[in-house]
């Protein structure tokens, strides 16, 4: 048996290259197939909030590009990678939840935000869990869309491999990567075959929201790592492939 083929759907902005390098270091044959492309909106987070939440390293990049000044806001990051990017850019991060998800942030902040102004700076595809949870906790929530996530033209090589039975694993890193994978399969005329092929493939979701999206769209998810990071996802998939 040759090297296992593993599809990677991360944006082609350095993150895809990083994950490909990790997979290659484990003797895996990566199939880089970006399912997300970033379109900046030019917007900048508000500067008058009590709490300011950034949910991705891309969000940090867009905030920096807009010369965002959080003022006296308590800056919150959804996870350690986003926190590190914020701190590297000169922002002091006060809150990182134990669980690196929107629900984790809500759980961390819900006892502190009653009557406060909360700014959420993220993409156009953020889930409703975060704003609705904070509003339920009594916060006045404003959301700024820093960038849009679209499917890159020409994506879908991995869908054809899945349909041909030539894909061993697929690493879904957000709900939108699942949607765009299926859209790409449909655009290439292999949707039914790709779905069938994935039943014989290790399907991995980076966290619970991605798993739920995959299941809702008809996929069977085999792997969800304990920690919602790309490194943990790769390690969990490799362990599954060895079984």
C-alpha cells in the first residue's frame, strides 16, 4: 500500500502550506484543495466596545490592516492561535476560553457581559451561537464583517478523487469547507460519487460545529479531535488511518 492520500481544504494563505508540510512530515500524500478564499470588506472593528472578540487569525490581519484601536475594550480571542496573532500585532489579550469555540466563549463571558457593549469582528459566515448567546446574557452586541469567505474557482480535485475511490481521508476545518466541498463536487458533476466515496474515507471534522454541519449534509464523520486545532486534527486522522 502506498502513502495515504489526505485532502486539505484550508485557505491558501499560509495555513494550507503549513498543514501540507505537517502531513508530508508524517509520510502522507496531501491533496491541497482550498475550499475557502478570503475577500476583505475593508471594514474595521468598532472602537467603543467594552468587550471586543476576534475569532480568527484572518480577522486579526484585517483588523491590523484597518489600524484598529480597541481602546479600553477587553480583547477576547476564540483560541490560542488567534490570541498569539493578536499579541504579535501588539494587542493585549485578556480572555481565551478553555473550549476554543463560540459556545466556549459564551460560557466564559456570559457572567460578565450583562449591560455591556460587545463587538464581534469576524467573517460573514460566523455562526449565530456567539451573538445570540451573548445577547441572552444581557450584552448589547454589534458585529462587524471583516471579510467574506467564498469558494475558489477551480476547487474540487479532492471530490473527483473521492468519487474515484482514491482518497483516504478528508480534513474539514469549518462548516463552510463541507458546504464548499459538496458545491465543488456538484459543479464537477461528481456529487453522488463523492458522497459515496466518502463513506469509504476517513472523514474528519475539526470541532463540533463542523461535525454537525457535515452530518446535516449527509456525511458520516469518523474523527473529531479533543482539541479544535489543525495539528490535533492531523494527529487524530493519522491515528485513525493506522487502525
